[in-house]
C-alpha cells in the first residue's frame, strides 16, 4: 500500500503546525521551505486540510495557517482522509458468480486488513509525533 506524496507532506505539515506556539500562524512559504517544496504545491495540500476542518487560513501580512481542532484529537487517519479521501484501497475486479453469495473472498481479506490499518492510524495522533520531533531537536 502506498499513499501519495501529498499525504506525506500533509502529515509533516500538520506536525510542524502542531509545534507552532498557540495563536501563531505559519506562512505557506515558511512551511514549504522547511520541507523543500514549492509553495504552490503545498498550497493545494493546505487547501485540502482547511476544507477538512483541520487547519485554518488567516489572510494578511501576519497571516498563515494554524491548527483549529484540538491537536490531541487529530489522528493520522484524519489527515490521510483529508488528502486521499475515504475510498478503499482495494476493489475486486472480477465477478464471483461461482461463490454462494457472489462476494469476492480476496476483497474481504483486503478490506479487513485495511480496516485494521485504519483503526490503528485512527489511534495515532499527530501531536504525539510532533512532541517526539521537538525532543529530537
């Protein structure tokens, strides 16, 4: 399984925003520079995070982005859903008329594995990783 680079950058961005002092916004240029990204590319990611209600955008000279939800409540899965959406990773491409109820047994295994992964990611919080990043500095 592989998530997009946008998800990678979104998770890192959320960690940086979580580390920002309360009430301080970080600008797109500053966030892009930390990750060696194009501000234009990062803006698209930030827009998805804003639409998901994870961060807010403050316009103006001292504007930027900041976390609006309690950082203790933002899971890895929240960020992944903001970027990737909530679709499943696997979808059976065959008809299974030969099975008793027409279901794909392989798809059942894959969906169960994905559910377990999502459950685990839903229990991992950005703030916990951000604290570890801070301790490594």
